[in-house]
């Protein structure tokens, strides 16, 4: 394999694009990386943070599907990595299919509501199979690592009863500095989540299932969590390859009850317009318009240097079942860098963007190197043990590790 052989298009120049581009630029067999975004200035800032002459920038409007497909074809890319906001997933994935390019994304959209399919990416699953190309979806951290962790635990059990996913971030600092796209988080908070019960998904109320959970070190805190709209309670039971009685996903952070108050009590995500001084505006549109963006890599690095923000996050997949006829509870969890350590591994990265995007970068290299040599739409929980081992080896280079222990 010659050096610099592979060409990669990354769509989205935010926090995730920064990490993916940096890690791919460090790979000797990746030659050219184009970092494309609607905001060309943001793409330039992120490319500067990456600091590699492999990285070029381009402007891309991913809502223009034919134009995006043309960009993919003209660039002769081996892989398209989609880290644009989730609402653009269907357009980008369809463009990659039109352009006959392998594809990777980090999440899903419109769960269980499109023509009876579990998520919108499955609408063209047959076309992807016929194309001979691979679309690896839900390949970030949550979903992504969580799905792999669930599979790792399930493979140690004869029967799987319950898969409970816990996602907690302990972020503290001066003012509100979002380390994840706040508009996406707000939309998820206002969306009724699914849990998996009795062989099918079931809708439950927002901010239900309140729980205090003891997270192991290095997080080492008791955190409050609520059920939250996410992909795993639908995708894992469908693709794990064995029956699951129950699956849910809960999220928490120090400000979780402030979000609950805004969404549930103040109804700031309601879509019905209200009259305000002669104008009509929906609370949802107003809130989404005033929420701040995630900081640029340079800005975040500055805040860390000045000691104005700290953060550490953890994913836990708590699995109960039976082995050899006896009950067994397994806890898989991530041991990953905090905010300051993440920035030393990838300049401008946060603990959240690193753990989200490092798996995507490793998966991207595995696709390019044909270490995932499949066709059609594939999910992380369906990967084989050798493929999962390669993922774990790759993310360990960013000091991200999956730990497993038995619990009483």
C-alpha cells in the first residue's frame, strides 16, 4: 500500500470534524482530506487547528443533494465521513449512494417513523446492498461505542434480559459553554424517547425514568439521569443478533434539571407561535436561535488554558442476563481523557468530541483499509469480535478504553 493513497471527504467542520480530520491526517496511508462546510470560515478555522497540509477546505450545502454528490464524485473520494448535524443525514447519505462512495455517519434521525423502518438510513438499504458500497451508520460514541459495549457484554451471556445505557458529562466553568451541539440536545430533550419492551419500541414521556446512578472511576460520581431520545433502544435489539427483553438510554449532567424546567415547565420547545409585541414566533424557534454554538477549537483551547472550563464524561452500558443458568450483571464503561487531556491528544478537542469522533476516525480507517469488508448498511453492534478488537486497539491510541466488570 502506497503512502497517501486514500482520499477522504469530511462533511461538517465543527468539533467532530476537527477530531476526525486530525486523526485521519496522522495516518500515513491517508493522502488528501477535504473538510467541507456551509460556513467556509468555520472550515478554515478547523483546518488551521488540524495544522496538516493534507487538509483542504471546501464549501458544501448538504441540502443540495445533487451538488453534494457531484462534489463527492469530482473529488474521487474513497470515503465520505458525515459529521454534519443529524437532520442532514438523509441528504448526505443519499448523495453518497448517488456518487457510489463508501459512507460513515455518527447517528440517526427520525427513529421508527419512516415507512415502518427503524431509522431513516434504512430506507435505501436494498439500494446500498446492490451498489456494492458500505454505509456504516451510528458509528460515533453514543451511538457507536455504546453499541459495541452492549455486544461485548452480551457475548459473555447466554441470555440477555436488560441493556441500560447511561451517558453522563460533568462539565463546569464560567458561563454556559456547550461541548455538544445545544440545538440537537434541546430537540432530543423535547422528543419522547423510546424504550424497548416486549419485542418492540415503546414511547415514554420526556424526562421520565429519573434515576441516581453511581458511575465508576475515573468519573466517580453519583449522577441524576432521565430517559432520553436516542438510537440505541431501537437499533441494538434489532441488530444484536439475539433477543433482548428491555433496552433504554438515559442521559445526565449537572444542569439536567434546568433543561427539564425549560422544556417541560416553561414549554420553550413548543412549536405553536405566540404573539410577542406584534410579531408571532414559536418558543422553539426562539430558543434554538439564541442557543450558542460550540466553541471553535482555538476558543476552547484558550478557555482550557485559562482554567475557565473543565469536563469529564463517561458512557456506561449496564447489562443483566444469565450465564450457565445463574444471573449475571456486567458493567461496561469508558475510561477516557478529561477535557484538558483531550486537548493535548487533539488540539481544540473536548472530552466529548474526542470520545465521539475517535471511534469514527478509527472506523473510517478500517473501511479504507478493508478491515470492515462488507456491503450495504451496517451497524456497530453487528460487527464481529475481530472487527471490534481493531476498534478498541485504534481508540486506545487516544487513551480511550472500554472496561468491563461484574457487579453484584
